C-alpha cells in the first residue's frame, strides 16, 4: 500500500513508529491505521460422469429381446485454493477518524489479493479526496500560489 500511496504523488509517506520523518524531523499530518484479514480456503468440486453400454440378444424377428448391459461411473475431483483479503482502513487526524473504508478482494489478473485490496483502498482514498475538494478551494489555493 505504501508504494501505491507514493506513486500517487498526492501523499508523502512517513514510515516510522514515532510519527516523525527522520530526514526532516516533521510530524505527519495524518495517520493511516488498518487491519488486514486474509483467509485461504480450498474448494472441492466433484463431478460424476455415467456411461452405459448394452447388448441386445435375439433370434431373427422375434418380439422379445433379452438385454444384457453394464454401466460405470467415473468420478473426478478438482481442488481450487481460494485466497481472500479484506482491508479495513481509517485515516486519523489529531485522534479523530476523518475517513474510513473496507475493501475486499480475491485477487486480480496479475496481483495477489493483498496487493489488489491495498490498491483498491488507495484508489478509494484518492477518489474521496478529489470529491471532498470543492472547486472554490482549488481556485483559492492556486490564487495563493500553493
């Protein structure tokens, strides 16, 4: 998740336990706290294919036919391992929760579920930040040169 936040270029990430950047000595404006829940399950799929053969015996054009047959059942099993991840995150400023989200994932095409769910959280954070900024705030910030 740190890589996703840094690559967004919207946030500067401070990775320390005392909430201070070792290089500049400045404190973080907000703290991102969360819980990651992962589960791994195994799903077993069983299918049965039934095939039968029969042989008819008779004499000439006789009406009655004595039948003799056999059947067999083929059972196949396929196991699939499923990894799930759920990440609940809250953004805290001065002890007050100002934003929170919970995202879930079973993985993406080229990502595992943990990386995918972390990316979903960052995407949601960036989307919500953009929504919360009004056009007047953006314009007043440009006018001040910030």
